[in-house]
């Protein structure tokens, strides 16, 4: 009986570990940064909490805007030297990247890294 319980717990842990790892990798990274500004008569030290999400998008993935840094829909794609999106797609911003996303399914059609400065 004891062997069956141990085996069942081990099997559950092995099956659940990829799910836990995927959630941990997708979560944004919070980092406390110390900012020092020195002037001629005084020094000011501030602490800021910065949220970083180093998500790299790839063609064929499903785009989830919760994980996009600085998410915005790009209406003026010509201003960023992007091609016109095909019917059923639109350009969105994630950090400095431009991502072509299908409207209905959310599948990524193209990624232009560093297109937006």
C-alpha cells in the first residue's frame, strides 16, 4: 500500500513539473533598481521596482497581450516602415518589437525585432 502511494505521488510530481516550469518562465520578472543622482550639493538615492518581461515572440506562437511589454496596436505601420497587414491581421507593439497577429486566433504571422524605437 505504501509503495502505491509513493509511486502515485512521484507520477503526479513528474506530470505537473512542466506545467509549473512553464508558468514560472512566463511570469514577469520584478527587479528593484537603485538610482543615484549626484548633484553639486547633494546626492539623491531612489529605489524603483522595474517589471521586465523578456519574452521573445516567434512565428506560429499564440500571442497573449498579458505577456507583452508596452502593448499597443500599431495603426500607423507606414511610420515604422512596416508593410500593410493582410486581411484579418494587425500590427501590435511588444517592447521594441512589431508583431503581426491574427485578429481571430491570435497566432503570430511575423515578428520584426527592434522596429519601434
